[in-house]
C-alpha cells in the first residue's frame, strides 16, 4: 500500500516592504512521504520570497514534469519556475527553457557546496536563472516549528525576513537572510 501525503494548513500573513506586497494566504500543503520538514519549510520560504496571487505549489516530488512552485500567466505561460535543492543539469535546462525566470532555493550545506562547484560553469550560461541559499543551520530551526496547523506572520525589509510561527501553543521567531549566489 502506498503512503499518502500529509496535509498541513498554513495561515500566512506577509508584509513585504521591499516589494510593497501585503497579503494573507491560506495555504494547504501536501507533504510527500519522502519529503522532510526541512524541505517543506524551504518550499514555504520560497513561496514567501516570491509571493504573488498566481504563485502556487505543484505536485512537486510526486511529478517530474513540474517544479516545486510555479507562477503562470493568465494565458498559461510559465512566468516563474522554482526548484529546491540541487537540481540536475537537465532539470535546470528544462526550467530555464520553459519559463521566463527560474529560481533555485537551497540550504547552504556541504552537499550544496559540492553541487555548486560542479555546476557553476553550467549555471553561468543560464541568463534567466537565479540561485538563492539559506544558512544550513537554519534548516533544523525551521523544522522545529512545523505543526500540522500553523500561523506564520512574516515581515520582509531590507533583505531580511522575520518569521513568527505559531502553532499548538508554541511560538517561534526566526530571522532569515537569503543570499543570492553568483557563479
């Protein structure tokens, strides 16, 4: 019998002063059985950093044909393709060719550093690709705040992101600085 996805509900309130984006989102996130809390929180951070009324989670790990998140135009063109972790060269090529802009979000840990050194020359030629990292130590801190039902209030200003996560009688505050990597 196949394992089913675990459903998480997130009430997300975003105050992004850098982009003048102020909006509440009620997210339902299906976490694939092979996905851990760290990766799911990275998806939420990528959503927050690129929040838009048409940005949406996809089937992600359940389907190789789509990214983790995407934003489509009203005419169904892919405006933004977001991958997590260390995608293959073929995956990067596909995302860059099928979208106006592709972004990769990852935790800056040892495996990312190895991938980065290996792929840096290939990444240079992709003009519509941006790579962003979060400190590797942040993964465990974000995962510690995961609950099946969460309220997250986010303030973004001057490149800093402050998360206030509430759920099950616990509150956790986290400051995040997302670094853009240049090959």
